[in-house]
C-alpha cells in the first residue's frame, strides 16, 4: 500500500495523448459553417479549430506559410478558387470511397484535390411587374439590344461572374464569348457595384429590370428578419436560363486537404461528415444552397422552386479558364 502514492504520482507525470483535432481555414463566414463543425465535434470528439477570412487572403496566407502552415483543411466557395489553391501546390489529393460515391464527378477534382460540398446556381432574376418570363431564355440572350439599359450585375472582380464567363468560353470559344460580353456590357443599367443582394434591391427599386445573382441570396432575402429585404425579394422572380440546351450555370462551395496537413485523417473525416445526410440537410435548410448529395431535399424555399437542369461541365474548367475570362471581361469594358 505504501507504494500507491508513488505509483499515482508516476501516472500523473506520464504524457497524455493530445486530443484529436483539425485546423480549418474557411472562406465561409463562421455562421455559415461553424454549426456543422460543432455537430462534427459532438459526434466524433474531434475538435475543430476555425480561422475565417476572405477566401483570397486565406489562399495567400497558405502560400506564405508553406509547409509550416497549421491548416489541415481549406474551405471556400467557387471551384475557381479551389483550382487556384491546387495550382499553387497548396492542396494534396485524398482518396475516400465515401466522398467519391457521394460527390458527383462534375463537382470534384478528378484527382481528389478538392470536393464540392454544396451547389450554387447563378440565375436571372426579373421584375415581376415589368418583365414577362416568356421574354427570357438564355444567358446569351441577355446581350440582345432589347435589354439595353436593363441589366444590373456586380463587378468583373467577382469570382462568380468570372466563373460564368469561364463557362461561356468553354461552350462558345473566345470570339463568340467576347462578342457576347460586349453586348452584355452595353445593356448594363449602371456601373457594376455592390453584391448580389444589391442587384436584387436595384431590380425591386426600378433601377433595372433584370439581374444576375446566385439563388441563395434571393432565398436569404425571402427568409430575412428584415422587412425591407423580404419586400424587395417578393418583387422579383427567378428564371432558370438555358433549360432547353445545356442548363443553368452552377458552382460549388467546397474544400480540400492542405499540403501541410498534420491531421490529415481528421480532415478527411470532416470532409466526409460535410457530405453526410444531416450536414447536407443543414446546408439546404439554413444556407439555402442545393445539397451536393442526391436525394437530400433543401428547405421550403428551394423546394418551392421548380427542379432545374444544371450545366454538367466539370468545374475544374472554371479554374482553368479563369484568367482568360478576366482578360475577356476587361477587353469588353466590364469594370
């Protein structure tokens, strides 16, 4: 018995195994991702250490930190950004039967450098009282002079617009896309400014009759606690372009395991959790983004919109064509 105190002291002095953890750099706002991380921790016991910031700044931070970066996972929006991180050598490929089974091929890198987590469609919204939806058809038709001075859109610096133009380059080639861009710019109602919600508000205020926006912004305004946002959103309607041919332009939010990851296994487990049924249901109901996982329904607003045909381009091309898209937009005068 006299040896028990000594044995107890020796046990206390032994090093304890560190708790499992994963370090995440997220270009998504904390409110749009942290609840999922908290649920993951509760389910697995793996602590998630979260750093949020502007997506481009986080990619630059990863580049500067190099192999010393503490980040295990990069979460961001737009396939173009994920492609850029991959091209800079900031990500590493991972193989996961669950991810490959769940995430459609068009929404993931062919070599496993990044995987989509939710789908984001860029569509046309129009003033209900001023535009007959029968007048609308395609992205290409927005360059028709009939819409002169009627289109609101954010700046060419916006990655969502860059990716749309990148898709046009793939479908139509350089010359036809630049011709379309010149017609589009000629139809701008005002100099591009603000975010997608600002474009919706401008349509509601009569400053323009059409706008290009991501669907979740409209859904967010319709479900907002701010009466003015709800009122503005109710004055516009959504139109799915190109339903008679290739389908509406879509993009993703997604993630990739960093090259420097010290907790790779935990990072992959987190990725797999983010495409699980509970996480995908949360994306659809809370963030108003379309689930990447087949068979999972979104919230009431998403379900109220008719099913749509999506462009089936593999989204890696959006990154490959990004710089060409930016140069084409500059030449067309899209500020």
